[in-house]
């Protein structure tokens, strides 16, 4: 399905939930709505579904205006954050329920569809159980199967993995990506997690406080954020940002104190003025990656273990720097550590917050969770 939003906005009393925006979903692909809490993702999904009416603008489905059409008359399916299943129905009957409600298929076709989608989501062995007998991951798989069995041309998923533990989220993300890659369904997937957007791929739409900041192929948005705010939203842990004065004579950025960071080749054209430089935590290392790396002596404030990574919080004078290090690193607060930055991996943003220079894309290396 080709879904277009033309000047859509949503006002609730004196509060603006969605400022006027226009966008087109990429048909037959994954479209990720990426934004922090209260960015407007759920509101926008409810407008797409017909659960709410926009304050202005139109929604077009394959060129047909469906702005005033109720959700019951739309060809779509939706999965929510919560595990929404009928508690007295078996898993089979939960999945079959939208097909029975439509009343257009015979029993044999219903059974065939249910068994096929249950097999894809690895819950075929659970079809005779009740939801109360399932784990959280199995309950959400059941809810997804009920949405997928409809074979609707538009599938909306509102942070469907947020209530699952880390391991289950990782497992389901990989399965969903594989499932959607071989589907003709247009998928809209809302998330607060940049890593989830990167794993799913497709197209990403960045929202912030009801405003559309940027949209495009996911890797393009990640590597070339249109603004400092997009870079902040699309980085977890948050991008390290530093106020800097670029020196034309030395082709270096002075970050204050004794730090004069050389400019990489992609930033040589910057004028002699003030910028904000950005470095992703995954690009801050304990050992140099090349002879061009800049060494910065820091003091450890906190070594935070997160999954299989260590988030190392450090300080050099007035500058705070977070490094995302693969593996477990036990470094005591107050201890000294040398960190390395590669000038070729530094972003630059102008005084207006717009992107002034971004690193050239290269092949990802090692076990870092982010594309380099």
C-alpha cells in the first residue's frame, strides 16, 4: 500500500501533538518511526490507522482519500506495546479471530493460514494453549500472528517489543526483519531505539516533539543526520558533543584548554568559526585504530555495564566523554585512562544546528553494534 500524509496535524485543546507534516511511506518496505518518548509516534500511528482524525490535512491510500474512513473499513492491522490477546481463547482462536470476524474464508483456509503464520513465528506448538500459559514473548508472538494472518497491505507496530526483556527483543527483531523482507506489506514500526531502526533497515522517519525532522533510507539518515537534533535522536548512548572554534591556519578545532583536534579530510572546507563537533561513543576507543588517532587523557567517572558493552563515562577538564566499549571493562572511578578519537569519524554542526560535515561511510569493523 502507498500511504501518503499530506499536511497532517493533530491539535488536542491548546496542545499540538503533531505539527503539520507531509510524508510518503515506502510501499512494501519497513518504515521506522524513530523518536524519543512523546515525540508523536503513537499519535501519528493512530492517525494512519483512522483511530483518530487529523486536525488538518489528508491521508491518501493508493491515491484515495481515506481521511474520514473509520479503522474498521481500512485494510490494515496493528500491534500494540501491550500483549493484547483474548484470555479465554486458545492461541489458535486468537490468531483466527480476525478471519472469522471477516466471515469470508472457509474453515480449511482459516486453519491453513493460522498454521502457516504460527510456524513462521515459532508458536505452532502452542496453538492449543491459553494466553495465560504463555511467556511474554510468546504472547506478543501471538498478537503479531493475529495481525499478520489478515495479510493486510498495511501493518502498524507501535513499539511491539518494548515490554520484553533484552534477549527476547534481540531474538524477535531478527525474526521480524527476516519476515518483513519477504512480504509485500507496507510496515510502519515505531521505536525509541536507534539500534532497532538500524537492525530493521528500510526507511526511517525521525520525529521530535511532534515535528518531522528527517526521513530517508535508514543508513543515509544515520550517516548523514540533517541536524544536531537528528544525530542526538539517532544515537544511543547519546553522541558526544563539543563546542569548538575552528582555526583556519592550523586546520584544527579548539575544544578548550589544551585540546586542538585536527580536522579530518571531510571537514577541511569548514570556515574559521564556531561549530559543535560530534563523536559517537562507539568511535571512542581504548587503543588507536590508526596512526591519525588523537589521544585524550581522561579521568574515569563511571564504568557502566550495558548488555555486552561497557559505557565508560570520563572527563577531561570541562569536557565529558562517553566511550562505548565492546566487552566488560572494570575501570575504577578516579583512575586515569587514555582514549582515542579518529578525526575522520567526527561530525560538525553549524551555529544553526544543521549538518556542516559528516564522516565518509566505510565498512563496519569488529563487533561494534553500529555501522561505522
